C-alpha cells in the first residue's frame, strides 16, 4: 500500500512540475504586451515578487527535508523565471512603480529571506527547523495565491479583464489540484493546505473573468454602432407634446436607410407644414416594399 502511495505521489509530483512550469510561463503574453507598449500600464509587480520569494523559501525547505527533488526542480525554475519577470518589469515601469518594486524586493527577498534563514539556523535544530520553515512556507504560499486579488479588485473597479490573464488563473487552479494530492500522499500538510485556498481562489478568478468579459463585450458591441445610428435625430410634436415611442435598433437602421434614399432623390416626398393631414405623392421605386402610413 505504501509503495502504491509512493508511486501516486511521484506521478502527481511530475504533473505538478509540468503544470507549475506552465504557470510560471503563463505571464509571457502579459510581458509581451508590456514590451510592445513599452510601459507596464496597469500591471502590478506584487505577484512576481511574492512568487520569487515563495520559490526561494520552498527551495530552502526542500533542502531541510528528504525526498524533495521534485520541489527543488520546479522552484529552481521558478526563481529563475520570476527574476527575469521582475527585471523586465523594472525596465519598463514608471518611476513610482519601479521604486515600489525595489522596496518590495529589499524587504522580502533580501531582508525577509535572510532573516528567516538566520533565525531558523540559530533557534531551531533538526526536525524542528524543517517544521518551522514548513509553516513559514505555508503562510507565504497562501500569500502567492492571495497576491492576484489586487488585480481582482482592479477588475471589479474598472469592469475590465484586460489586466487579469485567464491562462494564469486556469493553470494556477490545476497546479493547486496537483500539489494538493502530492502533499496529501506524502503526508506533508505544509504542501497540501495552501493549495486548497489556491483552488478556491483560482475558481473565483475564472468565474470573475467570465462575468466581466461578457459585460466588456456587450459594451464594445454598443460602441461599434454605425455613426448614422449614433447621430440620428428624433422629432417631437411640440404642439401636442407627444413623444415618439422608443425605437429598436433594427427600426433605427431601417429609418436611416430610408433617409439615405430620400436624400439621394430616389424617393420624392411632398410634405405640408402646420396641417393635420399631408398628401404623399406616389413614388415608384424598383424592388422597394410598399410603405404603410399611419394616421396620428
């Protein structure tokens, strides 16, 4: 039974490495946009700084435990790629964002990680050291999953999903599932527990993306109405204080087409002013349906 559990743990560990590898690469479209626009615009560096710090902690934890090769491999790649992301962000970020990112790097990666290593080396020994670092890793893994909530807040505020990549949310959710089962099978709660929250937050982000993406498409569709429709004029009978009923989009399009034909001379209309009835001259138009007149 233990052998079967070990094989399953190895399988989920391999799958976790593969999915986490994709997770680390998923921000590439975001950084391609930054490269094309030569600006970080509304993107934030918090997720990348926190992910870098978390990867460093997991490597430290893995060296204190046994049979943790799969954790070392993926987090080594994480440190490498997150360092590139942060450097790229610093290059294109405006001065204010650049200063904030440097402060976070000094506080977390340099100061925070250094303090954790020193404290655990001098205050803890043997298995207790691994447990202490494991709990620290657990807390900061939760921070990795919570970090994108700043982007979620921006999505709700702006009602736009431009700055929340869907791929990142999808693969974070899959990664959480894989590492949860891995931690469960190797009986390491420090790995299993954070990924429960990761799964919940990943699902939440995907639902939010679907909701606001639909709203964003609806707004764009309204903005793409033809100029003739946007600039149409509605006439109101001021004498009788009668307002025309609201027209549907299809009716407005028909009116605009009819107005174009009248202005081009294909239809001749005889109008009379200040009379209760108006005579309409017969108009002969090829392939045009007969128009019905309605008395006021």
